[in-house]
């Protein structure tokens, strides 16, 4: 195990521009990040009151996508979110402001829920690998469909697992939102990538992947097509990224033959997080440009997974910097060596 530094370090996450205080001494306060997994038997396989369980299809919004399993029943389905953050009707346009002190556009866009399985009790970490492949296929299909809507400027795929991560339903699901603007955070990250490319002629993410492979201490797992590692300046314990090894700016351009490799690595990583940390709440986000920008040489799509085992408070709010009480190299080693 790599020894913790004798003092804190302030590391910069080059991909995001954010700074993080790596403070292993904080871990001595008594917080135990790893805990036994909660028994799955505590959650029923079916819940009659759950809108996402098999048999309750009429309760959800209109179905937009379905993939059937070997038994002929649906295995994954996507439906319009009944509580959408955006309106599916209307056109994008600026909201008038005579004084020019406010900026707004109409909240027009798309919002769907991807129900990951008919089973109420099986998070993605416990699903068969073939089912995770179906989920990845659903992500890709709906991502493409959202960008086909001319009003959509940016698409985000995300998963909130657990109430502390923002999930309002226990049944395993993900969400896809098509937004009529490019979010500020995305613009900032694209700008960082573009600046690096302009000064070096290289993709920032490709350079980071090469560095991680050369050093090895932060790699969690990899296969022929994808690599998972804890960032050098991870914002929190066990925060990790999954990147395609071959440069690609757009998630929906994943070759069909490598979708299985992505599903396998995603499944493996989530299994280890589940087993090591005891089914923690986490957020998963696919960060990608759209098909119109698929040839961008400066940006590299990736999946970020952030287990919610660390709390943010006044320091983070006041500085925009995070405090990570765990050395990223130690987190990567724990995940890499875990065998459930």
C-alpha cells in the first residue's frame, strides 16, 4: 500500500480545472468509508407500488424504447419522465428582458427515465453482464434519438443510486435529459481541453490515459478497449473515470463491437464499488459532445462515477475546492485488489 504523504497536497484536476486538497490526516477523524454490503433480501424483487416494476407499465410516461430479454418480456425500457425538468413542447427562444439584466431561454427539452431491469431489487452491480450490455445499448440509442431533435444542444446521461445521491425511486434506473443550451460547466471543460490541444497538439484525455498506463498506481481495471482509473486529483474517495482507449469525442459513436467491452468494464467497476463500500449511494454521468462534434480532436468522452462517501460543506461552498481524505492511489489499489 502506498504511504500517505506527511502533509496535505493541493492537486489540480487538469480535465476539469478544479483544485482538490488531498488530506489523508482527515481520515483519522473516525469515518470508515468501507462497510459491509446491505443484504439484497431486504429489498423485494417486485413492489406493487413501484411505477417501474413489471406490470406497472401503464403508470409511467409513454414508452420510447424497449429491449426484450430471452423470455420475450421487456428487459430494459425508456419512458418519458412524468416529472420532466423541461417541457417537450415548444420552441427554444430567449425570454425578453427590457432592462437586459437577466438572461433566460424557454425551458424546452427532453427528459426520459431508463428502467434498467424489471427487478426492483437488483442494482446494476448485481445484474448479469448481458443485462448491463442492454443498458449501454439503451443509453446509446436514446442519446442518438435526443440529438436528432433540432432543439437539443446538449444531452446528459446520468444515474443517481441511493437517496443520498438524489434518487427519488429505489427501483434501479437512469435518466437522460436533452437541454436547449450548452451548460456552463460543460463549456468550461471543453475550453480546458481546447486550450491544452492548442498548446500541445494533443488531446488532454489521451495524454492523461498514457500517463496513467505508464505509472499504473491509479488504474482500477482495463480491457482492450476501455480503462478505469481514479484521477490524480480525485475530488472524493473512490471517484473514478472510464475512458475509451481510442480517441472519441462522442459517446454514441461507440463501435458496436466495443459496446460489450464497455458494459463489462462498467459492470466490473460497479461490482467492486458495491462490494468494497457496501452498496454506497453514487452518481454516474456520461460526459460527451454530440454527434455533430464527433470529430473533435480536443475532447474525449468518458464516464464519471462518484460514490457519495464524503460530505461537502462550508469549505467547498466557499472556495470551490474539494477535500479528499483519501489518497487517490490508495483508493485505486483498494478497488483494484478487491475480490468479493
